[in-house]
C-alpha cells in the first residue's frame, strides 16, 4: 500500500509561517489524510466508530506483509511481533498517561470488561456491593450487574439528573458504603456527551475502599486523558473510536493486575499484562493503534519526530497539545450546530451538561428521529438514530429504547459538514 500523506509534514509546512500559534488546528490538512472522506459523506457517526487515516491503514498493511511470527526474540519475524506489541503498549500509555506495563489488549472493550468482571468478582459475595450508573453504555453496566448476580452481591445505581444530564459525584457518594467493591463509571456519555467529574467520583470510591473502572471509550476520542488524575484503577478505551483499528484495551497499574488471576491456559505466560490477553494478539491492529496515536499527536501541528530532542520529541506532550487543539476545534463546531438547531422549530437538544464532548442527542416534536436519519443519509450526511447501547440513559431521559438522532464530531469534521447537516435538517423539518 502507498504511504498516505504525512500529517506531520503537511502541518509543519503550513505552520512554518504561523509559529506564533504553538497550537493550531488545520482541518483541511487533517481531512486530506482520510481516504474514506473522498466518498463525499459528512460523517457525524464518529461516536460509533471513526474513519481511519491512511497512515493507520498503511501500518496495518505493512505489519501483515512483513515477515511475522509469534512474539519472541530469536528470529526477525518474532522480534517484529514483539516490537509491535511493545510499541502499542507504549502508545496507549502515552495517550492516557498510563504505565505501558499495565496496558491489556483485547477484542473489544465489551469483551475486556466481561473478562475483568469475572476475574474481579471471584472475590465478591453476599453483602458486597458494586456501583453502576444510569449514564453508562451497557458495556460498563451489564457485565458488573451479571457478575454481581452470579456472586450474590448487590448492585447499587447512581442516577444522573435527566434535566441537566449531569452525574453529580454526590449521586455516586450516596450509594457508596464500606461494602462497595467497585464503582463502574463512564468518562463521558456516548449518548449525550456528559463528562462526569471522574476524579471526584474516584476520590469518593477510594475513600470507601472501592476500585474504579472507568469507561473511557467515548472520552478518549475527545480529550487528553490522564488516568492517574482521573483516579481510574482500570481504564478502558477502544482504538476504533479514535481513528484506529477495531480492538479494545484496558489500562491499569501493573501492581493491581498482578493481584488478579484471570482464567488462562496452562502453557500461556503468567506475566502481566499478558496473562489477561487470551490467545495471539492481532499484531496488525496493534501497529494500526500506534499509528493512530501518532496521528493524534500530530493534530496540534507540533509534529516533532521521536529522537528530534527537545520537548517536541515527547509524544505525550504532543498528544496533550493535539487533543487541546482538537477540543477547541470540536467545541467551536458543536456550538455552531447547537446555534443552528436552536433556530429550527421543534428540536430538543438533550446534551446539556456543563462539561461534555461534542456529541449531541436531538429529538423532534411529533417527528421520528429515524426518519431524519434516513433523510440525511440520502443526502450523504451520516447521523444515526438510536440509543446506542446507552439504554439505561435513554430510558432515564424518557426516550425509551428509541433514543434520538446522534450528531457526533470527529477530528475530520469541518464547517462544510456542519452546513450540510443544518441544511439537511432544515429541509427535513420543512417537508
Ligand atoms: C461509551 C462506550 N463504552 C463502551 C463501548 C463498547 O466498546 P467496544 O465496541 O469496544 O466493546 C462503546 C461503543 O460504542 C461506547 O461508546
């Protein structure tokens, strides 16, 4: 496969004359890196899964076409596999400020959460409690509810305020006790974008002697994450939501992982984090994951290369700058969409929390959001309708299992996409 345009090179050239702005966001340069955009659709379906830059696809293809074997250090083919795994652990660690020795890869966040719930709940019994929230995607609810049921433990629900979309730390505090073993909470809602104060929630959980499992699948695509600052004992994210391939990962302190004993095959290693990774890892997807993290690190235009020396060679610092630039870009477009839909008749915007991602849930007086979804799709505007597995949140908002129209932004969205969305919605509402 041909190597795609290099975002770093493109941005370095464009920002050379604008060095006063240390952090910049050049959406045209970003868009040029995404072959899928050439098909012409405006993608507001990023919260379901993002489009992929050519550099990610190239890394996947290069790994598949290189000599490769199972991980080892004897043959070059073994070393390639080993290096790919270690590089991906480091990339995810840089992305969320975690420890590469505590990065576990798996098929998806759902699968990893189920695995962890079985392992962690092995020590639970009657009288123990687990806290889940009404705001979360079901992937961070049902595995814990089912694990608790299997052990006779009690589930306690933290409710968010349907009027504001906020999940207050006090709402979690109210359901904590000295028997709470784990608090499962989202970093950001994939339905309405709410970003709860996870650091405050974790502090309360830790005071009660509980672990936190933070679902960062939606959050990681939109903000610079620091798992220690969040107080997340276990932090899950899925690279296909942040420009990478389809897999999931969990980040934890290796010392915590060392105290857990998942089911595993007899001959497979007992080392951490490998003991949590069942079977052979998808090396090509791990290489794509590293490329996705590198792409995010270039978003701010601070495109230093590893080995350049100085702060710009620090991928973590570039990620923080890149994600800050992205957040500013996405917030600006989100505000444009909010202003635009407010001017349309009969539209309700359910995303209201003070801190939130650029993910909006819309419903329409007397009209079915699924019709809007189909109408927009015919015009090349992809904004799906549903409750997106955040089924408890959708029901709590009074939207049943139907939900609404979800409009989510991603690094490649631009003003023209927003124009097309608003024009399409206006036309549909007129019709
Ligand atoms: C917030 C959130 N959590 C968890 C998941 C599940 O992730 P995966 O598909 O990797 O299991 C999703 C997927 O949409 C999500 O948006």
